């Protein structure tokens, strides 16, 4: 099928479709309904396999990636990664089930074909950025970190490109090397996530997740400690605590330990029996209240002992002697074994009020507090703005989004003008 191309009128029917596909991508990147429809047709009918790859040649494209990146009018003239980004934009009529199914089928086919050429839209640079973000948040612990590990790490993974549209996972050792932690610790996060999946606390297991996976619903932070073990011997320590609590409650420790080792059975009992569900709910509420009480007691004791605290904006301040004495008077209240959660909460709020009073009574500290608050707000805004990929923004920009960006720019210019005045 040798074709000499001199103008659009000499294009074959298949080439005309490719030309229209490229034009739609150029013009309709913001709402690419036409592009997605044409791309679905090109994939379904195999058009990209039928057009010649260059002038005066019979050979078709060797791969879908080659077709996308080939110069017009033979290909689309774009990077394959850009097309993957455009695929993330919904079709304007995806509310129609048939169109949604067609779009899902097309996206799956395109991603699979590009993955065969090593194009997944998820680069090693992106992986490094994600792992650095994980390392920065590492101290906070919690479900998000476990979710991220479950997306990135698989036991026995070698980091090679998977034979699917999903990016490859890496080993715990490789993840640990990049994040500056131990592989044992990474595996504890992975184990915590898998245990939560087994217990029905999270919807997806590690086998369902992959690098770049969209965010999922995470459980309450209060139950994180039930799944994550921070030390090797923590399992035996937790078992000892469960046994002791069982004796206090007047039940056999073996019964409590049996429930602890079988969270799936506990889940079934909660779902099937209202009384069990109520008991579990009350237990979680009691546990959360105890943790909150302990944290507040420790906070009051630390403020009283050190005479230092952080303001609402996070500014470290030294409390005046009088405020420190008042804080110390609350220590005796919260250390009383009979102190109720309400009493501890009142003492906690009173100590926080002392900190606010310290800020408002000192003009210099008050100014520093406001400056710190403004700095944090503006810095946070700038980080959010800097995280926006211009190519992604261009792909989805519409009049509303342009208006928002313009308004933000106007406001920033107004603030810059005001503070630049003497």
C-alpha cells in the first residue's frame, strides 16, 4: 500500500482518520471527547496497523508507541506519555454506560500496548519523588505509608517491567535503599496493610495495588496500632496486654487471644451480630478515649516541666513564670488515677488557653505568631502550585480553571504590591 503524500486530499481513508485524530488531540485537549471517540475507533479497527509508516513505503508501524510518536500525517506527533495523560481526562458522556465501557476498553488496550514498549506513564524519577515523599512523612506513620508501600513493594519483586499495563513493583530491599530505612521496617508496613485487608478493614490488597494507584479510602488512625508492629517482640507484648486486660474483664485470656489472632472471625461476628458490633464500637471508643487522655496528660506534663510550648501556628515560645506555675497546677489534676477524660480535657484546654494568653499579651510574640501563620499559609500554597505539571494543566484547562488561576494571580499581585510599600 505505497502512498505518496503531497496534501490532505491525497490521504487514504485510514490516513484521513489518523489526521482527524491528531487534529482532535491538538484542538480538543481540554475536553477530548472527539479525540477519545476517534482513538477508540482507531484501536478497535486496528487502523494504526494499516497505515504506512512513512512516504512511499509499504511497511506499517511496528508498535503503537511508534505510531503515536511518528510525525504527521502518518502518526500523531506526540510523546506517548502525553497521550497517557490525556486518557486520564473523562469523556464528556461517560455517564452513559455504553460509552463508559467503550472508553474503559480503549484505555486498557492503549495502556497495555504502550506498556509492552515500556511506557506506563510512571517513570523512575516519579518513583524516586514518591519514595522521598514517603521518607519525609515516615515519622508520622499510619495508613497512608502502609498504602504507599503496598503500591510500590512486592515480596520477590525484581523491578523489571511487568507484562501488563501496570508499572513494575520493587523489592523491600530496593525500597529501603532509596528511602534510607531498613527492609525489615518496610515489610512491617506491608504486613500491616495485608493484615488489614485480611481483616476487611481495607478494600484492596497488595496484589490489587500498583505504583501510581489512585488514592483509596483509609481506615481510622485509631486502629493503626492493631495492625502495625514497631518492634520484633511487639506481638508478644501485645498478647501479654490482651491477656492482662482479659483477666481484668473477668474472661479467659485464651479466649481474648484467640479473637486477637483471628480478625476475620471477629469481622464476621461484628457483621452478623448487632450485640457484637455494639461491643466492638464501644471498645474502639474507649480505646480512642484512653489514647487521647494519655496524650493530653503527657502534653500537660511536658509543658509544665519544660516551661515551653508551641503556639497554634507552631511557633516555639517560653511561658512566663506565672503561666508555668498554672500549668504545673494542672499536672496534679491529670495524674490523679481517678481523673476522668472530661477533667483531663478541661486541664488540656486550660493549658492551651495559657499559651494563647502568652501570645496575645506580648506584642512581639503576637507579631511573630502572625508572621509564622502567614508564612506557613503562603508556603503551603506555593508548594501546591509548584506541584502542578503545566502539561497536565493545559490538557484539562477550561474557562472556569483559567478564571481561578487568573484570580489567584491577581490576589498574589495585590499582596505583593501592598507589602512592597514602605
